[in-house]
C-alpha cells in the first residue's frame, strides 16, 4: 500500500520532508517582531533538505499601528498592527534570486495600564510573526516551483 501511495506522489501532511526550496539560512531580523519572525521561519527552514550551501533568506519589515476602535472618552480601545515584509532569497545557480513581499494585520486590545498594553502588543507581534512567516513561506514555495 505504501509503495502505491509513494508512486503517485502522495506525501503525508505531517511529513518531515521539505517543500523543495532547499537548505535555507535565515539572516538576523531587527526588533522583537523580527525575533519572533525569525523563529517562525527557522521552524519551516529546518525541514528543508538538499545538498550544497544553504541560501540566505533576508527579510525586512515595516509595521504600522492604527486605532481600530475608540471608547466614549475618545481614547483608543483597540489597535490594529499591519506588517509588510519584503524578502530576498539569495541566488543559487541554476536558480535565480527570489524576491517578494507579503502583508498581514492583527488587532489587539488597548488597556489603560502601560504594562498591560505592552503585554498585549507583544502578543500581537507574536501572532503577526506567525502569519507573516506562513504567507512568506508559501509565496517562497510558489516562486521556487515557478523558477524550476
């Protein structure tokens, strides 16, 4: 049975095999959100296999914060963080360098207490890093497949 499934190109959802991108090293990304983003990308890159020198994935991102809701006193009670990440995967002949950009946003509550607001923003940064990493990795897979 397993030979039949392997012959048709079936791969289990939770397999430990990579997506065909090849070995990748994630360059350092600035800031707390960058730290979370690099962790998420490293989790995906560890599954990539292949021979040769790992390609370097460089990511830069831009964050914007906008009030999403206001209380009766006019103070923001909910904020939205939008992150746009621009990435470059270094060339590895015969594959060219791959460039792209992905955007996502998350909303989080805003509290009167400064320490509570910091904790909620940190949680939002972790969530947005996971979303950006997922979108970036999927876009990277699509572009690598198209380049082959």
